[in-house]
C-alpha cells in the first residue's frame, strides 16, 4: 500500500497550481491529496481542489487549520507561490527517511531557478541551538502528521506572524527535525538582494510587532526546556585589579589602510573625565595599515601591538589586547572600518557600566556608507536587549548591536573565542548568563558598509558556515544554562 501525503499549497494563479500539482502527482509511489491555501476570501478553487482560507501563511490559526484538515500519514507544506518541482523520486525518499529516522519534520537541500538558470541552495543542520526565527528550512517542509497534530494541539497563543515558529519549536520537543542533505526539489527565488542587505531584515523597525511575537514564542520554549533565566543578576563592585587607565578602545585590524586612520582619530577625539588609551592589534597587515598606525606613534595613548603569532582571528586579537598591561578597566570595541558617532561615546559607555551595574554594555549604531552617509535600514538599536528578558531573547536573535564594551576582569576570565565571526555573540551570551547587559539606545557608533566589509556580500556556503557556527554557540549556551538552572 502506498504511503499518503496531504500537500498544502499556497494558491496564486491556476498556472502555478497546475504545474505544481502535475509535478507532485508524477510520483506514483505516493497517494497524493492536495489542498490549496489562500489569503483571499474571494478566491475560488479550481475544479477538483479543496481550499482553506487563511489569514497568513505563518499564523497560529493556519497551523491549526492544517492540523485539522490533514488526512494522510504525512504533510507536505509548500511555503511559496512559485512552481514546486520535486526531484526524481523525492517524495518517496522523504517518506522512507521519515520512517527511518522517526522525524517529526524533514527539510532538504534544493535548487533555485531564476531565468531558467538552476543554482544549488544548500541549507544547514538543525540543532538544539537553532532558535533563530529566520532559520532557513527552504520552502518544502515535510511532516509526520501525528507529530504535527500533537505540536499544533499545544498551541496556546494566537500569533499572526510567529505561528509556524511556535509550532516548529513545539515540534522539536516532540520528535527530531532532520536535514536531508540531498537536492530534492527545485524552487524559484524571489529575493535577489545580496546577503549583506538581507541580514538586517529582522531589525527593520516595521517588523517590531513581529519581533515581539517571536520573542514570546522563544521565551515559552526556553521555559519548556529548562533554559529560561529569570531577570536576576549578580552585583558587580568594579574593584577587581589595578589598571593603568579607566578605559581602552580595542581595535583589531588587518589590511584596512583605507579606514584605520579614521578609526584611530575617532577614538583619540573622545572627550572624557578619565584617562583612556587606544590599543591597536595589527594582525600582520600587508597593505600599508602598519605604516598608517605608525603615524600616531607620537601620541602616548596609542598602543601598537604587532603579534608574532599567525593564528589569530579577531577574537584572538581581542584577547591579546585585553591581556596587555596597558589595558584599562573597561575594554571598548571599535572596528577598524567604523567610527564613533561623536566625542562623547566613550564617556557614555563607561557611565553605563556604573549606572546600570553591568558586565557588558551594548550601544546603538547607524548604518552608513564609507562616507558616513546613512543607508537603510538606518538606526539599529536592538531593543530586544531588554533588562527583563534580553538574555533569553538573545538566543533568538543573530546579533548584539554595537559598540560592545566589557568589564576587563570579567572579559579576561571568560575569554573571546579565537574566531573572526560570532566571537562577539558568544561573549554576549556568556556575559548575560549571570550579569546584566547595559544598554545605550542613543546612536553612539557609525557602522560603515563598503565593498571590503567581511559581510558585505557573502556566498551561500559562507553564510551557511556562519549561521551553523552561531547555532552551535547557542547549543553550547543552552547546555550551560540548563546545567546552571538544574543546580539551583
């Protein structure tokens, strides 16, 4: 007897429906039932099809309607209004793997097709720390119907935008979510922006309501798995150690001759009521950056470190800078191609440590071009870093904001991972485990985007590697938090 699949397909036009349906029914090894989904209450289903009217693809109500309507062993949910073309024997393969693995949900690598050009679109493995609400599963989601129903039956909040996110978190507590790293279908991409433009979508101000829903769903999940932290923080006395100055601006750099002078000048122009210095860790630059830094040698506040090691990432450079005897009580970030927004940034950051009693401070920044002209989406304030729930919500978001600053004794104890991506995120999670993260919502930093930025335009392999690593950081952090909570 053939296994059965109930396919739920968004309805756009009859041509799209016909092409997708023909492709699905081409796999004779499966009994296929198809139901259309439409947000248009006036839409009429083509002859021979059932239709379900929904408010949005991602709402709790839609997840519940699919669970109620499902009439097969498996559910296939397609999330785009393009033509879906399953690969050769792909549905049969998904059924077999669902049975073999006991998965509640499967998703697969695939192809995107743009102007008849086929391009590979690999995705990454799901793990415990895959808590980002924008985790890329691709557009074909394959479920065990019983697992889907069980997850949907637990829905206790009515989300307009976080319904699917809530459901997949619930499902992950019931059965495995499995990545099939085989190219099982073709899809057409509709978002041709470069990766560097996409990565800030989640902090677009117009999405604030969506962010609040996602935070609620994630917080509920953390409570369910024993990883939620109450808003209770250790008190810091700021009296550990003996430091030569109050603060140090830390600038790791490699081959940034075009921007390093701006960064150093920005740091030196700070107006404070305390002593500070600027520690530049020059990581084997070869483009004239070393000589540019040497131009500031007459200023005793500039400490130029040239490591002998050749295995340092940005994190390793940070460790070398904060271990230096010249490092101050507070270590403050300044990337080599960015600048502070004004001469009061350093003073505001140091003041935040004392007034908010925090081990780490996160500022707000303006995205600009190389000439410091604002570019969309403009101000990034990371309002999700709230005192009451920020350290829980931090496990959902993919960044921390800038500039970041740290109480040096704590930073020396925790250490920065020796990587050049995600090291700041790992630090934020580790600090927030026990200590408050201070916030400055005024723009105190200009984050410049230009063609040589490390994340200006990344290929899919690099984006996947970055996202996989951050998910791994979350997985490790979840384990640490669960263990810490269990000991209480």
